[in-house]
C-alpha cells in the first residue's frame, strides 16, 4: 500500500503487527550514498516527518530505522514504531520472535492520513 508518492520518492506500508513504513526513491539506487544529494536530503526529511508522526500518534517505546537492502538490493529506509509488548522487542523485527503479542493500536488509516498530510505540507 502506497501512503505517499511524488516524482522522486514514495512511502509504502510494510505488513506487520507494528507500524512500519518504508521510504523508497522512484529511481533505484544501490546505496544511500548513490542517491543524488537533493533527493537524499528529501528522503531524510521524510524520515524525520514519519518518525515525528509515529511518536505523536503511537507513543512507542522506541523508533527503529534500518537500511539493509540485502534481499532487495536498492536503497530504502525502514521506519518502525516499537513497543515493549510487540512480539520481537527488544530484538529487531528480523530477529527471533519472543512472544505472542496482542497490541491494541489506534487506527492505522488515520496515521497514514497524518503522514501524507505532513509530508505534503512540509516537503517540496
């Protein structure tokens, strides 16, 4: 599911028990450093907006950011809201599952709407 899209970048939802968004450039680059500086700055500004909106909306224990790109060899950033009672915490979401979780989180569609509005308002 695409949350936001323009001519250079898009934000996609990752299916998960936690709020998890991924930021991609439209043109695939192998490494973050390969992205032209203007687009890279835009990507980091969008990361800042997503992180801020996640903190305000979900009040997580921690925000995780990752950019492995080993399985999908193109630069992108994962932004994840983490909770002490999610299934993996404190492990990474790619780590060992520690428990079954029954998180009760606010409506994700409202969160996506807030992210989209904040990006449209603050990014050009």
